């Protein structure tokens, strides 16, 4: 997968070519170096990059867990469900079940992970079971959110509740795009594939008091290395004007440098691994580990 973007999108003095930016992103996104082989390292990866796709997408340039596990030249499911495919497919349910990473259709509408710190910074509500009531959702999405107020439910049960597979699918995507629900493990079925357990995000993660657009913009730029306001807007579902305002604020604060329409972290403020770890651990006291229900 190309990581450099177009030559026009590279125009910074630090990354003078598409190749240089691609190599820097490969290091930053854990593609270069030791492969991820355990769920613990997968959790550390998500904490470090802040956000990641499950599988890479040609429509959205971002880190992916698949490439960090299998490498950039591996095609997922090229020979069926192999060992690496089985790992990442299981981890999309197990990471959120343990409260280690949020998972749902968020980045570009694709299956994505967010670190606990980033989901707290992006979450749109107060961290209560009725957060959905103040958001512009379809009646079906409100019905699903209400059904999840007491406990997580398997996707098969929610589909049966709604009575229409397509309406269910549209509604669950609505809820995931608003970060209101997450995967939370699986429930085995008597036949066929297990059903994903769906749970309210506020039951699984510490959200509601940590909304922080500045943190979102900082982490995005730190991971992307070079990005435009449009890149940030597409990734986190903001209006482009809002994304540009947040990036411009980083420039005014000396935390980023602007080069035409592009931004990069300032050399004096680029987030170190230790600082990223401190930011992530401050949001790690999740309901999953603290007993909040």
C-alpha cells in the first residue's frame, strides 16, 4: 500500500519526496520492524498510533492492524482464513472486550480501532446510557441503543429485534459513526459463525468527560506525519473548516508547522513514544477494568 501520497502532498522540508514520507510512515505505523504476534502488542500498537484500520483501504490512508501483523505485501484472505487473518479477526472483538481499544465502522466507514484516549477525546456525549437521545439518529438506531442500555447483546439478537437485516445494518453503522457502540467480544452460536457482542461504548470505556479536539488533531498529525485539513476531516468525520481551525491552533501553539495546505508536527513538539504512552494511560481506567456497568 502506498504511504507517501502524491508529490504535491509531500511538500515539506522534512519529507522531500514521496519515498521518504512512505518510509517514515512505515516506521511510524509499525510496518517496518518486528511483526505483531500477540494481543498485548496489538493493544500497544493501537495506543501508539491512536487510530488504525482493521484492514488497509485504498480510499483512506491510515495505519492498519493487518499490515502491522502481516507486512505491507501480504494480501488479506488471499488463500482463505490463514493464521494472520484469524488473529486480527479475533482481536477486533477481543481488544474492545478487554477495554484495550474501541472497534467499529468509523475511519472512512471502515472497521477501525481507536485507542481509549482517542475515543474519549472524540466521544460526543456525557458517558450516559441515554446519550443517543440527543443525537440525530434514525428511529431504528435509537431503538438499538435503548435495547443495549442494560447489557451487551449479540448482533443476531439485535437483527431479530429490528426484523430487517438492512435496517439493522444501517442503524448499527449510524451508532458506530457516533462512537455510541462498540464490539465487546463474541457469543457462540449453535451453528455458523459466532455473533459479535455489541455494547454501549459508555459501558466499556471511560467516556463523557474527556472531549478534546486539540488532542485529536495532535494525535492525528503525530501519526500521519504530514496531513491536510481534509485528511483530518475525512478521518474523524469533522467539517473541513473545523479540522483546519484545530490544525491552525496547533501551529499558533508551536506544536505544528504549516506548509501551504499541509501540516506536520513541529520538530520540537513531535510526540515521543513515552509521551504518547502517558496520554494513553491517563484514559486507560476504563469501565471494563474498573467495574462500571
